[in-house]
């Protein structure tokens, strides 16, 4: 099973996805959500491998049926895809001004690498907390 990094960015009413740094082929596609982007990019890769990519050393050993993706979001795409989380909640956990975080999530401003790392850590902490939740049912 091969895992490729899929970069997701928010566009005008859609989500863009691309895979960089793998040979001469850089698949790029759009979709209404991450699931659709994955479906579309898998189709692009499959088509490439059937045609011009047969001899591409970087791609020819890829088995599309066993392909998985490591999703890497820009801030706007993350909050679009995970709209149940608020920018203010993540800002508070990351120690970032909530107004600045809203500017990041709307695309008015873009975080530095340090800020992005703080945001990512806060998101992972929320994920850890949620993964340990157990619900009681009488």
C-alpha cells in the first residue's frame, strides 16, 4: 500500500487537491469536499498510469487500488472541511488571537510556519481528546 501526500486548498466554492514532488506528473483536481477530491485524483492517477505514465519511474510502481492519502490542509480548507470546529476554539487552544485566526480561516491573512505549527498542534490535541471519549447508554 502506497501513501501519497495530498495537499488540499480552498478555492471559490470548491476544494483543490494536488500531489507535488513525484516525478514529472503533478495531478491537480477539484471537488466539493475531500472525499470527492480523493476520488478525482485517484482517477487522474489511474488514467496517467494507463497512458503516458507507463514508463514514468516515479509513478509506474503505484497500485491505484492500494493507494491511500496523507491529507495536508491549508487553514481555509481545514475549517471548510471540519466546520464543526470553530476558528475561535482552535485559536484559544493554540494561544492565538481569535480575530487573527478568523482572518487565517477566511484567507485574509496566512499563518507563518510557526503559527501553522501551533494551530496544527491544537487541532491534534482536540482529536486526541475526542478519540478517548466514551459514551454511556443506559
